[in-house]
C-alpha cells in the first residue's frame, strides 16, 4: 500500500517539501520550505499540523536556518511562536539547541526525531490495537499526516483492522477545521478501512444506540496527572463515553507529555481566527458582522480516561504514578 507522508527532505537542495494539508483531500500539492521563517509560517497556517508532525517540521526548520545562514536565536523564537498547544514543537526545539552552529549535528538530530516518531508509533499501533474492537470512534486526525510516521490513534485503529479486531470506524468531522472529514477520511480510504463520516454532534446518538464499542483519540499535550489537551470536541466526547460506559483511550508518544505540568490547567490553548468558524471554504455561514469564538483545543480531565496508549504499553490509573514511571521520573 502507498504510504502517506506529510513531508520529505531533499538533502541535496536543502529544501523541506510539505504536502499542503489545507488543500487535501481534493488536491495533493507539495510546497517547498527553504527557511526557518517559512517553516514557522507553514506551521502557523496549518500547511503541516498534528503534534508529532509539527515537532519534526520545527526540527527541520532549524536545519534550514543553518543552511540559509539565518539568525538561530530568531529562527528558534519564530518556530516557538508558530503554535502554542502541542508540546512536541517545544521538545523538538529543545533537542535541537545543543546542535546550534553545527549543520551536520543539527541534521542528524532532526532525522533522529523523525526516526523516533516512526519507531514509537510502530509500538503504539501494536499496543493500541489490543484495546480496540468492533466499532471505533475517533476525533480529529492522528494518522500519518499528523505525525510523519504511522500515526498514533489512527495507527492503532488501522493495525486493529488488519488484525480483524475492528470492523468499522466512525470519523468525527471535527468542526470547525474539519481534520476528520478532510484528512482522517482520506487516510482511512487509502488504507482500505471501512469508515463512515459523522458530524461531531452525532456521537451521542450513536453511543446511545450501542453503535460505538470504544473511543480512541490523540493528544497534543498531556500533564503528569493524565489530563490532556486535544482537538476541540474531545472533552465532550469523553463525557459522553463516560456516561454511556464506553471505554475511552488516548494514544500518544511519551514526547507529548509535558513533565513541567502537574495538571491540565496550565496547558496553553490556542485560539484561532473566528473566520474558521464563520466560513466554510470561503462561504459565509453567519450574518455579516456576527462574532464567533474559536478555541482550537480543549482539556479532558484524566478521570474520563480508561487508559493511555504509549510506546511503552498501556497505562492505567493512577495515571500520575504510571506516567512518572514510564517517563523514568519515579
Ligand atoms: O490543530 P491540529 O490539526 O494540529 O490538531 C491535531 C490534533 O488535535 C491531533 O489529535 C493531535 O495532534 C494528535 S496527532 C497524533
């Protein structure tokens, strides 16, 4: 099967090519990124998105800064300001810092960050598949486009389908940016997994009718107690799953845990332009002049989680102990 890659590095030309995710699924267009400044803009504009993919892209942004002789302090600052919620961005840039001034070292580290995404997601897919069965519901996009590897939640879902454990996937469209409708649907179609698109507000109805066996989502930043930020709508889904007694899991690489946060309260939540709520592909939905609010993420309290799927296996409550142990902090 053809593998989906959100980016590719042309080492000879020193160009990082991004598959423009704003234009999927209708058009597959790649855009060249030549400087850290351009990379920061591409991340901000969602040409590339998804927590692990943002981390890899930011790391290569620093490689480009070396290649183009940009001021490294400024490059790092611009990349850090591109998007606030996914912690992978900051972890990747922290890892690049010791290699500042050394092109070879910086390229090696960026490639290592990318390689680790693939390795951890292979493990996440295997572990995650074990908790999945029947009909799975997922939110946002957590597949190869969001990571540069196999995917976190979606990697596990595809693996579970291959193992015959999962029969069908409900794909939340994920208003307002539609990552589910545009990107997850695209990936599942390519992977040949039977799936159906629903609007986010249909999940409760399906759960009440017994048509959802398990929910699996991704993570943009998890605190040490297991509270986590993910795409707006995840919290509502967690509460619904809890109400209906449906297992609710989050899948993430341990690099998406912020060891500096004890709880989800301190997670910075990105607010995106109101236009993304007010318009759909340029078409106005509300009366002219009407205001809209667009928090791009929400925080799900750990009490709604059945388990956390990581590259080290599945973690169960008490999550603070399990996470500290998995991170080697205990
Ligand atoms: O705003 P996005 O598209 O970058 O948000 C992506 C998500 O919320 C994903 O669920 C998350 O990054 C996990 S990706 C493996």
